[in-house]
C-alpha cells in the first residue's frame, strides 16, 4: 500500500470528477492516505463555486428515460419494478455478460417498449452508455467496485446517477461523488430499498409525530446468512466473497442505517459525529468452506478471509444520540436488520415487529403494531400497497421505484441526496479504520460541509 500525499488525494478527486475512478478496483480504507486515515473528518477544500445539492428539486420529466448498468439478478429485479411504473422508458442496458443484457432487453420488449440499445463490449462500455443524449438517469447494479466509476462518469455527462449500496468503498470515493454531484448540479442517489419498507415508513412517521418521545438511541444491522450465495460459482459468488479477503469492516452498512438516519433527522438538524468499531474473529466462511468444498485443489482454498464474522459499531451523533450498527453474513441466523428506535416515552423493535409506548394498557410489555397502522401507515403504502406487496422484498422495491419516478416526473426534491448516500456508505471505510486502530474513535466526515 502506498501513502498518498494530500495533494495527490485532491488531484485524484479532481480527476474523478471528470469521470475517472479515484482508487484501484480493490482499494479499501486502510489504503487511504495518512491524513484521511487519521482525520477522516477533514473535508477536501470546497471548490470556489460550490453550491449545495440539499433540497434541490429534479427538473420535471414527462417521461423518465433510464439507462441501467449491471443487468444481473439485482439489476433485472429493479428493472422489473421500473417497468411497472408509468412514464418510464428503458433506453439502454449495459453488462459484461451479453446474456444478462439480452434477458433484460426481453423484459423491456415484453412490456411493449422498444428494444433498448445494449452495451456489452467490455467492463468500461458503460462510458459509451452514459454519453448518450437521450438519458435522464443511469442506475448502477454492478459489483461494488464499479459503483463509483459509473456514477462519476454519469455525472460528468450531466445526468442523474443512482446506484445500489454502497455508493463508494473509500472516503476518497465518497468525497469525489459529493463534489461531482455539486459540480454537475445533478443528483447522485443511493436506491436504498429498505427506506421504503412498510415498517420503516410507519415507524418514521411515528417518530416524527412524537409517539416515542425524544429519541435517544437506534439500532441498525444487516444480519443475513449469505454463505451459500457467497460460495456460488455464478452471480454474486464471482465477486462478493472476495471482499471478505480484503477488509475487516462492516461491508454492508446501509440497509439498516438508511432508515435509522431518517428517524434521527440526519442532515436535517443532526449528523453522525464519530464511531468506534470492533470485529469478532473470522470463523464462518472458513468453516463453511471446510464443510462444502471438499476438493482442496479448488481455488477457493487459496483464499484467506479477514473480515470478522460480526462487526459492531457504535455511532454518536452531534446531538448526543447513539446508534448500534452490526454486520454478519457468515453464520447461521435468522434474517434481521434490527430496525429499533428508543425514546423517552417508548420503543419499537423489529424482527418480529413489536412496540411499547408509555401508558399502554397491559403494563410494561411489548405489543403488536397493528393498532398503530390505521393512524400512521405511510400514504404511499396506503395508495400502492396492493400493487407493491407482490413485488421484490415485500413490496419495498416497487415503492422505491415508484417514488423515484414520481419525484422526477413532478419535479420534486428527492427523499435522499448525495450527502445521505455518502454518510450511509461511510461506515464501510470508517469501521475498517477503527478496527485496524484497536477500536479507536473515527470522526465522520461532514459531507454537507456545514449544511446539515
């Protein structure tokens, strides 16, 4: 690993704004320059003409014209939701596997739309796609290391950019995306489907109606047994397991943290201040390989897994609230995102959903949330629930797609922006830094540069 000078870091970020990646494909947090690793809260100097993207509405679009980079399982899943929303036209598709792109194209034509143009020449053919002049937004569903390069290229060509999570792997990536979004005056969004889950949207309304009193603490997680997927010889198994050989960190923080950030008014009066993190030993993937890969000549036996099975971080906000954030995809366990919030008058805990509010008949015990739905169900779920519930991930994927298109069609401010996406992704590099430094506190960058 080579330390970069601060000048080199800023130069790399400037180049990134022109559509070039800031880091090698597998650079992680402890490969950051010494200044960023020691003081991650330090922002690169703001461009002289910087203008914030906070509360900036989309321009109105009679038809939302979409390009998609990455048409594997996740890309085609979101494509299916977009095809179910009115006023959407799928213009172009890109994938390094031509068969994936062709399957996605058939989905488009089966819905009665013209055949989209395909870009399948190489892993940089997205550069031709984003240069088109008939696109409004480019959505990226590639392996993680390509999210930042695709989004930077998209922004450099004056189009809105959206991606799966995380949007960037390093702080350099995240700052480059912030600066590129501001420079282009186009939105750079993370399509965080969990923000649109039924319970998450219900609880968010309850929090902001004061049901739980003053919020003190929240919990967020991604606890999901992915061992069989990680060891497949196709799809995510071809790239995702490799991250477990590169970084001892929370590799996937945003599913739990995105909704919790909404509960805590992050970038709407509060922000994440610092975190401390620690990891358990690595056991799960090594044991799973022992049990399921009998051939010791298999290349998987040359891998050394370094990601601790359970990473736990505690985040403190500027206003003194706390968040427990966890990640474990390597062990047998029921799925959970925690999705918990605690206030001075009550608490909500998910998986299974249960609630206690002071003064509830029956004493100090959890009860079901059903009685709260009539008053606090989010209007989007009231309006679209019947259409959504048969869609991906219990309907949250359709609500997410619908809301994105609605904001673009009506010229609304998006629900989240580049600063939110950067803050949700930042625990990836920050937890790696903290673990590497013996659970030292790591300051969160203020990606809004004071606009929170």
